[in-house]
């Protein structure tokens, strides 16, 4: 019976994770994405580790030939900063889990199945258990053939995720604050995508006006200003670490127009992207 005290979307993921950990025989091989010095255009690279679980159909990572057909029950683990170029053909149902230091991001996608996507970020107090498992998996990514060790470790990680998803929201965090944090975390992970007030509001089942009110009440920046603040921060990090053309930096930060990106960057930091990067050469 569903736990009445859990928000509906959180209950959905708690049930989904329960189905996985209670039927471990349905889980298969764990694949590993690679960390690349310069991820190619169109790839997805997150700062936090991520686990993709194929619930139905066939999923793929275009960057690695052996991973172009990851089948039902198999999983793809991405260490922090690893890159992937997802393939969603043929139709697939996918559970994605992002492991951040103080929150757990859960996303359900079903391209081609006509089912609505779901997304929730759950704050949690990290006690070290999850960090230890993620470190072990990252280390084992260099010896991915040790599936007898890797698969039980991933199962333990999924059990931990189930425990977090099945826990009621922390006391003292209002629903508005929880929702605001969830949206902020989502923007931090998806800043490179085309983002609009309408598209993000729809993802979190809000009206655009409700989203605007949420940011004005819970934060210090409007939604549009927050997106720009996140993107500019990411751009600054990329310019410090990588010698990429400004147009590519702009694209990776969600700006197809590099001139517009440069104007925004100079307005915020007082330097052009090129002038800023020159400080670190």
C-alpha cells in the first residue's frame, strides 16, 4: 500500500525502486561511460555521478560502440564528469539517478511510449554510505569485466536510493522550499538545454506564473536571472579548464548565439570570455 505521507512523484519512484531491488534477477550487466578530456559536441556531461537503468526497450551511448544497445535490465554508470550521447531509438523506458552531495535526483523517461516524464529531487543527509559505493564503482570502471563484484554493489546502491525515496520529506522544509530547491538542482544539471519558464514549469507540473512566484518568494533571483547565473558560472569554469572556441563554450552553456553569450558574460564579469580565459593561460 502506498505511503500516504510521501508526495505523489516521490511515491512513484519509491515504488519503481522497490520493484528493482525486490527482483534483482531482472537486473543485468553494468556498463561504464568514459571521462573525456574534451567531450564532443552534442554529448551530455554531468558534474555528479549518474546511473541509468533500462526498464524496457533498448538504450544506447553513441560514444562507445559496445554500448549502442544497452538492453532491458542493464545499466549505465557515469562517474562524475563522464560523457554520454544518449540513443533513445527504438522506444525505451529509462530511470536515471543523479547522486549529488545533499540530494538525490530521480528522473523517469519513456520516449516513444507516450508516457509523461517524471522528475523529483529529494534532499537527504549524506552519511558516507552512498559516497563509499560511488567511489568503489568509479574505481571499478577501469575493470568493468568484474561483474560479480560490480552488480551486487549497484544493487546495494539501488537499495540505498529506495531508502531515500521511501523516506518522508525532512521536517522543517516546506513544500514550497522543497519544490524551489528541486527546480534549482534541475537547472544546475540541465543548464545546457534550451530552457524557458514555460518548459520548466510544465516539467514540474506548475503554471509559468506559479514558477515565477516561487522564485520571487523563495529565492533572491528571478527564474530567468537564476538560469543566467548558473550558465555564467559554468561558462567561467569551462574557460578556466579548457581551451575551447568561445562559440563552443556558449553552446555548452545553452547559448546558440555566441555574440549574445559574450555580451551577457561581459555584463556579468566585466570581461569578454576571451579576456577572462587569458588570465588562466
